[in-house]
C-alpha cells in the first residue's frame, strides 16, 4: 500500500438530529465515517449494522445503502470523508472486495487520536492554507491505513506483474478499441488465458476493466472539468454515446446525464444540518 494515495473529495464534521438519513443511494467513491457521539445505522443488501460511538464505517463505491442517525433524544456527531484511492499515475486503484460486510464496521484502537486527526482534517478542508489539501489527504490516508487490515482479506490473490503490465497497457490506451486479441498479440498469451488471468486476479474481464477505467475517468471529466456527456464519451474512447451511458449507469447506478443533479441533491440533503464544529465542541 506504500504506492497508493488518497484524493479526498469532501471532508466534514457535523451534528445530526435523530432520524437524519442519507439514502438509499450509491456513491462513486469511498466514504469513511467516524461516529463521535450517538448511535447510527447502516443498511445494505447484506443486512443492517449498528455503528456506535468510537467506531469507523467504510462504504465502498457502487454499494446501494442507507445511513441514518438512530432516533434518540440526543443529537449525534459524525465525521466523514469521501475519497478515491489512486496509484502514482493518478489511476483509480482497484481494491479487492471486503471479506464480510460486517467488517465494514470496526472499533478504533485509539479513539482520541483518530478523532482529533479526523476533526483536524475536516477543519483543514474548509481552510485556505497553502497545503490544506495535502494535510487532509495525509490525515485520511493515515486513518484508512491504520484500520485497513481489519477490513480486507489477508488471503486474497495478489495481482501478478503480468496482469499489472496489462492493466497499465489498457490504461495507456483507453481511447483505443483494445480487445483481448490485441492483448494476446502484445503479451503472447491466448485470449482465453488473458481472460482467465484477469478473472483470477481482479474478478472481472479485460473488457470490463477497460470500461470501468473509462467511465471513472469520464466521471472526472463530467464532474470536475464540466464536459458534456458526448464530450466525455468521445474523450474516453466510446464511439457510441448510448453505449457509454449504459456502461456508466452499470458502474455508478445512474446515467451520466443526471450526475450533476444527483451530486447536488445528495450534497444539499447531507448538509442541511452542517455546522462548522471543531474538536473542543464535540469532545467526549
């Protein structure tokens, strides 16, 4: 994990009244949540999990879920960060699925330390200091790494050098119609064996990997660069806007034309009760 970096999209520290709910929804990035006060509830297809004071919750991309403050008299406090995991070249890093959904929720060994670090990151995120982005990314990465071994399998298949080279080759040729036959000619394997290597290493075929990388890059073009759907489709190697929209919806759960509306609606819903709180205001 030494060569994996975090790019934090959003980080906040907020107070929630009882019954506040986010979802049902899917998010395009990872979300890390620390409950600092009260009891919350997380629900996805695998079940319902309580998230209590002093626990961390990890929500992976594309997982249909809801998160809510359990009704009580007292308001709750949570800190959260939305982030991408990227390699040194800026590509989205493919993380293996969790061994068990219940492992999404885990207690922290040193709550005060993690809490203060998270709260400082939320404070730095809204500041205008010269290095505030780097400070936020570093803090959230440290929190994530300090707990990652409790979340992920320890017996997963590692990605071989051969598959890593193929993945790099596909990323460098995102705008070209690269097929398994092209990979076979480039790396001297049969198309069937290449498909087997990808399935074994990352659980998807080369074409699925290529489409996923394309729409993740297109997400950035749509969200951060303001390109139109047609422009983003062409810039990421899709010859058909219809096919691009279909693949985008398969990956993110909604069509690219509704991306800005989805983000704006979810941001507004999640920040109705947003307050600029700091560590001394919500300390246990």
